[in-house]
């Protein structure tokens, strides 16, 4: 059984991130601060691990995991696997770069998409699924859903679920609250009523949205990741794009395989 833990945001990245990280950290769940305009060049990937051929993949529905808590923070600590989960919004070019890099390394991600982002870039829903990744719901507008009254919180969840259904035929495999590491009891109940048996949290926060630099993102994750970890990362930030190749390589050297959350918990 997966142990329920209370997810606490850890302190800012070592001194290198400094006070610059503190302001963005307060926003939680990724800042609305615009990402730097120039995307970095992604390091080449070994030809020994070619990208898989994309095929149209039916969108899976959420499923219940008997014995697991409603609020999931991490997977089994007995398996050498981790789930890299991405808050889905921002520059679509950076999103495509991250997906391609992961596939070239044989890794699979979990993307929690913002509904308004899907409205602007509807092709990315199918792009995520065709790459073999999990796709889920991260609310419609990426606002502080735990702070909303019941009707507003319900709309944030169901509006994004409606977008996912229209684009993929499914409400997505996971729900994660926006602007909070864990869902409130009200949001947890509303997510269950919308069709999500579990709410996905995380036990490792990369703090990539604070713009600390690619090396700091990698070191923050590696300092905390362990068997079964669920890692919070973001689309839309060049530091994350630049960090991913080295992060995947170093996870692989530790014997930790990056898999979808569905695989991690299965």
C-alpha cells in the first residue's frame, strides 16, 4: 500500500538559486511568470536509443487502484521506477522538445494539462498520447483551485475534463490541483465526482519554475528522488528542457527508470 505523506515544499535550491527563487516559490505549482524567450539547444541523444514510432493511441480513462489512498504522493518504494510529471502549459515548442527528448531516451512522462492551454494548442493532447505518455487534468485556468468556492472549483475540474474528452475521448487518467501541492478535501471530493478516483500529488518538487538553471534543476531532483518518487516539473521553462537529457541519464545510471504514473502504480 502506498503511504500517505504530507507534501511540504522544501526550501529553495542551494545558495545558487538564492533569493531569486523565493518570490516564485510563493506562487506554488509553477509561477505565471513568463518563461525566457529563447529555448536552449537540447543535447543530442545516443543513436542506440531511437525514438519510437508514434501511433494513434486510444485515450485511457481513470482507474481506481484498490489499496491506494485517494491522494497519491508517491508509488511503491520497492520498485526502481519514478514518475516525471509535468504541469502542461507554456510554449508548445518547449513541450514538444521535452516529449521528444524523453522518447529518445526511452522514458515516458505524465502530463497534467491545463484546459486553456489545450484550447490554444489542441494538437498537443494527441501528441502526448501518441508518444506513450499519460495525460491528465490540471484544471481549466491554472488558478488556486483550493481557494475557490465549490461551484468555481467544480467548473475548473469539469471544464478541463470536457476539453480532454472532446480531444481524446477520455477525461484523462489523472487529476492534479493547480497552485497547490495537494488537493483540499473539497477539491478531492469534486475530483472524485468528476470521475477521478485519485488525486495526484508528488514527493519531489524540482522548483524548475523559479528559473534556477538547468544544473540546479537536475541536482534538486537527484538529491531527493528515490524508488517510487513522483517528481513535479513544468512545460514552458527552458531550464527544464536543458536539464532533461542529463537528468534522465543520471537516473538511468542509478537504475531508476522514468515511467508513466500508471505504470508506476500498476
